[in-house]
C-alpha cells in the first residue's frame, strides 16, 4: 500500500506522462503494423493475460501502443479505460512497495471512470518487478474486469512466470528482431506497395516439401515463389545487402550507418549494464563484455568452453553463468553437435552472437566494407542463416533449436523437422563448391534432402538443393 498522498500524486504524474491519450485523442505511433499486430489486437476480447517477450528494440512497446490506438479509434474504448506504463521507470521501486498492485489501485481509484467495467492494462518491461506473475494471477483469479497485456526482455523470467503462476491463464508471444521477410515487407510499405510478400507469393508449398524431404518438389515450389514475386516487380536481391549489414531492428531501418552504429552500441550497453546488472549479480562486467566481444569475432565457430573462458580471463564456472545470462537476454545462442544418440555434451559447441548487426558493429564492419572480407561476411551470413533456420523450426514445431555436425567435413547448420535431420551448408560464394559435408551427412543419416545456401545460385543437383540466400531467408 502506498504510504502518502504525495506518493499517490507521483504515481499519477508518471501515469499521465505515459498515457497522453488521457489528455488528447491525438498521439503519434508508427503506422506500419507487423504480423504480431493482428494476433494481439484480436486477443483483446480474451480473458487470457497476453505476454509479449523478446530482446530490446524489436518493437514490443510500439506494438502495445498500436493496440492502444486501435482500441480507441476502431473499438471506441474510452481513453481513460486504457492504461500503459513501463515498469522499469526509475521512481516506481522507490514509491511503490507492491508496484503492480499499487499502480493498478491508483489507476482504478483516480483515473478509471466510475461505473465502467472493462479496462485494458499494458505493463511494459514487467520482468523488472519481483513476483509479477503472482500479482497478475490474483487479478485473473478474482475475475477482475482488467485485460492485461505485458512485455518483457528476459526469456527466463517471462517463460517461468508464464509456465508456472500463469499456466492456463496466459498466452506467450516471442517477438525477435525482424527476419528478412519482415524487413522486405517494411521496405515495400515505405515504397507504397499495396501488398506484403505473403500476399504475392505462398511459401507454404516450399516448407511442405522441406518437411516431406522432397528436394525436387521444393525446387519447383521455390521457382513458383520466386516467379510470383518477379511478376509483381519484386526482386529480393534489392534488399539483401542492407539486411546483411543492418539487420532487422525497426529503429534502424530508416537510419544511416552512423546513427545505426550509435543505436546498436547504446543497445549493447543497456543490455549489459542495465538488463543483466538489474536481474543478475555480475561482479566482473569486463569479463562479461569480453565474452560478447570474443563471441562476435568467432561467431559460428566451434568452441571449447574451457579454452574460451581461459582466453578472456574468467573461470569456467563463471563463464557458464555469464553465458546463461547472455542467452536469457537474447544476445547469444548456442548450437550443439547433432547425433542420433543426442550425446551432444561430448562435443564442442558453436556460439553465435544472435543478432548479426551487433556482431558487425563490434567487429568494426557495420558498412559495405564487410563484403570485402570473405571470412567476416561468411561469419555474418552463417549467423543469419542459423537464426532463420532455428526460427523456421520454431514456426513449424514450437521449439527454437538448430545444430551443427562434423565428420570428415562439417555441416554449418542442422535442423530437425519431425524425426529426420536436414543439413544446411552456407556457401555465400559465386560458385559454391566443397559440399562434401552435406553429402557425408546425407549418407550417414539418410536424410533424403540437403540444402546449400548460396550467393545467387538456384539449382537442383540430385537431392541437394542450391538456394540463393535472399530466397532461403524469405521462405523461412
């Protein structure tokens, strides 16, 4: 309970700062709507608690405010029946003993119209509040006429709350940096195209053929998909170079390279010094930063964790703890060795800096010079392919996982759709060759299909499909 009228007024001041629609019906928010908008907006009639989580600056806040605007302008909800606040505001911890409960109490008492029923509550950065899921559970179980939508930037905190206290009461939505198709759709919007990629070409036959491990059918489906885009005047090649350099953060799409560099470095600093420091006890910040920098330099390389930890001057146990922190805030992802027995612990692992533009900026190549260094562009493209392949598995089967494999030769990425693994080799070259790893893997595991991601080659060689990078990314 808030202990003074002065603190009540301070909370009201914060609430009015975050809710300009209480004073005026005019407030500005980006017009472009992502694929997540329709899903979230249509869920406002549900009793479930909506949870949106993912890394910083992927558009979670914009998404929630777009839903706010939709409720006011299209569903004709009274502005005072909608409340938004970012729970990481500096004054909340100081003036609210029980932040979620106290803020809702002040809002309900002093802002929400008397006699009105349903209100829409949007709580941003909810993971900063201890026991947040228990408070939401209480409101839900009391059948309070409040519709909660919350967001967070910590996978562990959010998934734990959603799967424990709020099981059966919530719906989780994972929102990551934009994939290549999302980036192209935004570019088309800016160019005033009337349609998105999915309206012009259907990727479903491509993924169906992949699931069936039918290389010929997948090749034919890719040709149909590509030709459908070309008939609409869309060449994916037009967009791929900028995506390789700057990636899919909404705030960077219209920014120049210098501004993008500043934004990415600020995001990196906030993730390390604010998110991780706030959630976890980290004594050796320099060691944590060195871990990220080293991972950026060797993204996608096989890694011996004992040697890695020694090279950056921290103990192995500390390294493993820090790796967990960085995974939790979506900065690093891990790829394990694929085997039938799943005995991956016996082999080394590969680490990726999960968002490739941050990798580019940390190695000093957030510019077109990246394409002058074959090894560096190879690491960045493999990082992109591994991320898109993992997200394809997530879209189809609800789990985010990819592997690698090494026999006499190596396979960069392995995914499992159903019981059968599929090898994906990255050869971002004019004339891709040396695909012995794919052939060896196909023979070892009887996969029926292998994929080589190329610079611009599209062809079928037996059961091995060569796919240009932009086309592969677009259908993931």
